[in-house]
């Protein structure tokens, strides 16, 4: 009989002890995003700052993790020091399956370790080791040493770690997951750094039973075939999301040079095809995923006195390429990978870091800052300066870089230039598609382009029907929230329809949840917003910088009046959702 309760490990790193608790609420919150919100409601302190040791750092998986293809993501939630509100970030890799094989639905970390430490958890053990020798070490080197610290479980473990950016509490610090995946957005690395935790090892050291009947095997094979033998997921394996570069450039929706342009003929040298032809070394996949959308490129450098070549492997996707490429005017594929490698090692969210450096470049051109602040000349198209600047940013080398690392608008408040800061809640995602996307990302739950389908709506609709557009956002959100509560890859949302999810849940033993998906989806959506609102969210706190009103897309120049009305109406609708939410206890 499958366990209906959530099995949660609570770990207080101040005292180095943990305990297992069983919690109800499966049919109300499902898991993943819903479970994380429930756990923050139970263990978080909404009115205390993000930096307070009592605030929990939460990792959660869903009821279908490990049972079906692409149910391979994990949710990390925390109170963000970017905006001091509740948020969440998503990552793949091996973390989700490792937690499933550790017989846990969630890990909740509270307190602050007395010295820099690493955790190792599993179904049968719990360990915390002092790791002060890792202080200041980059994420790549730290990963290698953490593997040596915890030698057991190779192939059955996930290793999460932070770099100097996380240790320094930068609001754009990421958590590196198994080298090529990340909890990137909203400062998860800072949340982990504030716990004085350098690394977390999740060891999947127990059995995980799946149904043995023919019905389960048949359903699994049906879904497997959809994601491997049809066109539904093929693009993610072939060129991957880097294919978006050329298509977005063609419709004037690709940010260039701090969004001063949305199209450039130089795209010819930085397409997804060029990346594949020139740099692609291999494809990788998250555990439990047969698609293989992780594209790993290579760069090589001469090192040492004998000038021997050393090869580096760097993962790339569309949005890191936009941030370290077109947004900075970089059109050499290998230069993009070199900049991304520096960001990876420092433990920076590539998107936030690239957009922040783009702002710093334009601020330099306008005379608001000088090389005194940046330490190196910043010029669109000049890769070496950005490599050095990314390192300075990740390490918080100066007052300027420490300030910029807390968010582009923080720096703009001091130096000026807020009108051309490309920030929509946080540093923008790589879609300059139009008014609905700009409004949706500004107020979206985690300020991600995947919070909604607004980027797609903009590409298909040229009318300016405010109610129709906001209805689309509101109607689209519950299904996404439920899928991130499973926790499934959002690339597979065309595969995992509500009907398909109901079949999957029922066949593995969650029949009640399978029969109440619409109600659970709506409850999860409202609960997440209620929890965030309790930590201070208010649509009026978020503005859209002037730069976004100057953007020109395939539909023409942005209509500022329409954009403002969309934001106001979307904000009003969000606030209406937080009423009458019953939080499971």
C-alpha cells in the first residue's frame, strides 16, 4: 500500500540533528510546489527577513517522481533575499530521484551551521561534516572535493553546492546541481549560504518499488513512446532550446545589447545550429528522463608552461546563451561558453549575471560608472572583459560588484540608469515578445518565463483585449502549478495532460488525488500566492523600467498604455486569488 502521508526530514543545522515527520495534505497540495508552500506555511516566518536563521530552505519532490519519464524535477523554496518574499526555483539532475530513493518527499533545513559544513542524507543515515577548507572555492572544485568527502553512493547520489556568490549572499547566487543543472533564479544559493552550508549530498540508498502489474508497464511504455518516438519532445534533444535564438531574432523578440535591439543580422554566427556544429560535445539527461535535452559544449585552453590544451565542458541552453551572448553583444559561440564557465564556477545565475553586466555596459557608455567601478573596460562584443567582470561579480570583489550582485535595480538606485535596467521582477528572461510577457514576468510567481505561456500568447495575438489576455494567464496557471507539484518537466506539458496525469496517479496508488485534480490545482495556485502575499508581495511594489516601453517587436513598438493596463489587471486578479485558502495542517 503506497504511503499517502508526506515523509519529511527536518534538519536543524545549528545543532546538527534531524528528525522525520509525517504530514497529511496529499490530496490538497499533491507535492512539489504545493508541498513546498505548505511546508513554508508551517515552518517559515513570513515577517522575519530572509537572512534570519529560522527561515527554512525546502527541497520537495512529487507523487510521480521516479514512476514515469520526465518526472525528474525538484522544487527548492525559500524566502528570497532578492525581494524578501517567498519564492521557488526548479532544477533537474539526479536530485529528485535521489530524494525518492532516500524515501523522502521533502527536506527542510533550518538554522545556521556554526562553521561552513556539508550535509549528507539518505534513507539510513544523516551526517554533517565541517568543511571550512571549502570556503571561497568555486562550485566545480567544491564538487570534486565533496565527492571525495562522501565516497559512497556514486551513481545513486546527487551533489548540490554553492560557489563564492552563495557564500557572499548575492541575490543572484545559484545552487549548482550535479554540475549541469541549477536552482538558478531568485537567490537560492544565497539562501543556502545563509545556512553556512556549502554542499548537500542526497544519497538514494534504499529500494523504490513500482507497481508490478501489466497496466502500469503498459502506461509507462505509452508515455515513454510519446516522449521518444514522436515530435512532441524531439526538438529538445536535437538542437535543444538554443533553436529559439534564430526564430526569436526573426520576429524581433531576441534581446540584444541590453535590449537596445530585438534583432540583429549577427545572429547568423550564434544560432542553435552553429552551437551544435561547432561546440556540442554530448547530450546529457536528468535521471528518469529519456529525452536528453542537456547540451554540453566544450572549450579548450592552453595551460602551463608547455602550453598543453585543457578541455572544459560547459552546458548551454537558450537563456544562458541570450544572457551571456546576445544581451552582451557576444556572437562567438566559444566566447559565450567561456563567459558561462566563469559564471558556473562562481555560482551565479547566468541569466541575472548577464543582464546585470549588460546594464553595467550601457551605464559605462552613458558615463554613469567608469572603470573605477567595473575594474575592467566593459564594451558590447568584448568577451574578455565580461569574463573578468563575471568573476568579480561572483566573488563580490568590490562595493560596486557586491551591490550589483544584489540586483541590477539596487545598483541603479545608487548610480542611476534604472530606466534602462532590464528587470521584470528580477533580471529578465530572454523573451522580448510583447506586452503580456512583460506584465506576466513582472508579477509572475517566480518571475520566470515558464510561470505562464505569455511569451507564446504574444506571438499569436496582435489584438489588445485586456480581459482576454489576463484570462489566459489566470486560466493557464493552475495546470502549470499542478505539473510542478508532480514534479514534472514543463517541457513535457504537452504530454502530461490532466487526463494523462490522472491515469498516472491512479495507477500508482493516488486515486483520490487523481479524481480531484482541478480542485487540487486551484488550491495549490491559491496557496502559493497566499504564502507569498504573507511575506510581503504586492503588485504595486513592482514597476516596469522605461526600456521595455521602447521595445519594438513584430507587432511594432510596445503600447505603454496597454502594458500598464495589463499589469494592473493581472495584479488585481492575483490578489483576488489569495482569499479563502485553506492551508493543510
